[in-house]
């Protein structure tokens, strides 16, 4: 009988612990739901949710995980402004150390102008100023931004949905732009003039990459020409009469080289920033939205993209993208 109170107290303690564990799990579950755990991700194409943007940003090459510190840097300068992230490479196929991105704060939108004081404050801490125009058409989605957990849920749920939407419709949509505005995270992928959304540092990297590729192509052409010249010389020396000499000399005609260059020109004309896939166009997206009764109204009828392409290692496939965007 003396041990009876002790046993009862042990059971009461265990019961209290069990209740606390259940309450803790329920709290975590409710927190996850509030953060957007079961929020449906709806991807659509149409007019963008934002207009032109003037931003203060820092550009980096490296793992996207390092973007968190840049967000913190921008927020520490002005906590009232909206954050923005621009991601140029696909992190699932590009090695982390080669991913390129720009992180910053939105100084103004639309016709509004940023104050000189804001510009000086951000420039003092190493930020640069750039303006994105209003994109004409975009692939877009949004996600609740209620807690820090919302960011992780959005990254793991929205980006795969965007990938699926773009791949199924064989569209050309890049770069990936994330805008953290009030209680929503907006994901925007421009469908045209993607080069306008390349910050100067990104354009410079693309120029260097393009120059290196052209130098390599030139070296290949020279090597091929030397080989062809040697082959032609041997053919001419081995020929005895004028008729045979004429046939051998015909090897010197640059038909193969011209054909290769024509093919290269054709490939450059269908860069990833200008072409998506056969059969997909803004017009089809408009008809699809009208048939489903969903999507954004007012989507203009525009000519579509050219040849078929799958998702590549980079959301920007070729360096020429930035150059053509500038033009």
C-alpha cells in the first residue's frame, strides 16, 4: 500500500508527458499548415503580377544556399522593402559552385522613382542598382509567405511545378525570379526578352563564355582546314592526267565547311532564349486558358517558338541569350 501513491504519480507523469508530446506535434503540424503545407500550387501563363522594377542587388556565383546571407544583408539596410531573387541556372543539373544568381531589395515599382537616399545607402554597402522592365508575358505562380518555413516549402513545391508546366508545353521561360511581397511569394519566368533580366555581371559572364566558344570553333575550323589541305595535296600528287587532277582538286572546294557553318548559324538562330518547342505559342496558351476558364485574361496572340528543346542544364542554354536580349 505504501507504493501505491508512487505508482500513481509515475502514471500521471507519463500521461502528462504524452499529452505534451501530442500538443507539440499538433502545434508543429498547425504551423506547417499555416506556412502553406497543403496549399495548392497553381501555375499559369499571362500578364505579370508586377510591373517594371528598380532593385538594389548583389551578384554571386556559387551555391544557391548562400543567397540567405544576401537576403539578410538587404533586409538589414531596409526592412520595409520587398526582397527579390533572380536565379539563372538550374541547380538540379548545374554544379553548385557554377550557379549564378542576384539577390536584393526592390527600391521602386512602375513609374515610381527610388529616392537618392535609398540608392546611396545601398551602394554604400556594396549593392548595385539596376532596372527590370515590365515583362510582356510570363509563366507564374505564387505561394503564401507567412513564416520562414514558407520559403522552404515554396522552393520544394513551386519550382517542380514550374518545371513540369514549362516542359509539358515546351516553352522557353527563364530566368527564375522570386519576389517576396507582403504575405505572398511570386515566382515569375519571362517568356520573351529574357536578356532584359540579366544584370550586367551576368551579361559579362555570358559574353566571355560566348567569346571562348567562338575561339574554340575558330580553332576547330583552322584544324579542319589544315587537314583538308593536306588531303587535297596528296590527292593532287597522286593524280597523273589533267582529268584526274581536276577531280582531285575538287576536294579543295569548301562545301563541307560551308554546310557546317550554315548548320551552326541555324543553331544560333534558335537559341534557348528565343525558341521553345514546336507547336507551343502564346496563342495556344491563350486558347488553353479560354477553354479551361482559367488563367489570366488579356493574353496577346503572338507568334510561337521554333524547334523542339528539352530542359537543359541551365535555364539559359546559350551565352547568346543575353546579347539578343539587349538588342
